[in-house]
C-alpha cells in the first residue's frame, strides 16, 4: 500500500508535536506517564527551596518537588511534590524543609507518622515545618552572645573612664613608688632565700639528726601508748569510779547522820556532853595539880590524917558558885 505524501507529512507533524510535549514536560520535571502520588505543604518561608529538589523519607529519595507558588495574598507559599515510592504514611505526617549541607541547599524530608488518622492519599496537604539550619542555630547562639559582648564593652568603657579619672598624676607617681617598693621587697626575699638555702645546706646533718630524734620520740610515745593499752586502764578507771561511788555513799550517810560517825558529827547533845566532860576533866586535872593532898594521903608513922580544907582560890569553888 502506497502512503501519500500528505499522510507522511501529517504523521511527521504529529510526531514532532508529541516529541515537543514530551521534551517540555521532561525539562519541567513533569513526566508524561506519571503514576506517583502528589502532595502539598504550606510554608511561610521556603528559604531558597527550588523545584526539582529531591524529597526523602529517612534519607531515601522517594520523589521530587514539582512547583512552588504563592498560596494567598499574605505571602504564604504552597509547595507541591511527588512521591514515587509505594511507602505508605498517615495524613498527620510532616513535610519538613531542612539543609542538605553546610554550604547551603534546601530539600524536603517527610517525617512519617503511623497513627489512626488514615493513609495519606494523592492530593492531600501535609503539615509543613522548617528545621533550623546550621546558620540559624549559629545566629541564635551568637545573638545573645553579641548582646553580652556589647554590654561588656560598655561596662569596660565605663571602667576605663573611671580608672583614668582615678589615676591622676599623683596616683601614677604613688603607683610607681609602690611597684619600686615591691621590687625591693622581692629582692630582699630573694636574698633571704639565698641565706636560708645556705643555712639549710650547712646544717643538713644536724637537721637530719633532729628529724631522726623526733621520729624516735614518736616511736617511743607509740610504745608507751601500747603499754598503757595493755595495762588495762579501762578496768582501773572502772575500779576508781566504783570506789568513788562508795566513798560518796559513805559521805552521804555521814551527812545524813547515819552510823557512829554520822551521829558523832550531827548529834549536838553528844557534842555538848563531850564538851562538858572535857571541861570537867580539865578542872579535875588542874585541881589534882594544885591540891595533890586532896587525892593522895600518905603517912609513914600512921598519924591521923587531917581533913582537907579548900583554899580560897580553889577553882572548884568558882565552878560550884557558877553552877549555883
């Protein structure tokens, strides 16, 4: 069968149009025979996100961004992207924009959730989020630090101004004098250190001997302590305490008038009797000394003994008159 020229021309034109459409869609990253699922996400700022950027789940590329456009008059942006993988996730999953590297570049990663909200279908809008990048984190950390540095610089400037006002000519002169005196003091300490080192070097043997003596004394004290421990001091102390307790009981009994010693100390009548007896004994002894003839009668030839007459100054008369 012979094909006419017009038919060949028509086929070529249709083929060219088809190839043009396929090439245009390929350049726009829109495949003609597309079986992937399409999703949307809303953002306030996409931070330089570009179409054809990969979309990942747990680090695996599962699709790409197809378009970014304004959603409303307030500047909110809507991003559409496709997912070619058959991996299923719920409608509450999050489409998060994140940095792909240190030097820049943005992409979207889906943070899948597996709850009872239902499987996300093609055409659903996922919740959008933005993960702070390295630059944002550094900026967040630097901003407070910058404020502190500025405040510190202001304080340092105030301190320097006050320091300048304090350090007038007289203060500078006094400070120089203080530094000079300090240098002299350091030099004196240095000389003293040299003398001390020389003294220690000359008396090294004596110092060693003194240290040895101290060590020996320490050992001796340790031995004495061990001997005291072996002497059963605890039992001796207990015995002394027991004796003191008994002595306290005896003293308490005497103080309470118990026993012979207690009655002797506490009985006033006995005291008075002993005092009277002592007085009478003293008078008896004095009378015997002054008038021995009253008590001793001795006659060699058997003469009749004369009756004894009391002298006028006899103490016995005074005692009897006092008693009467």
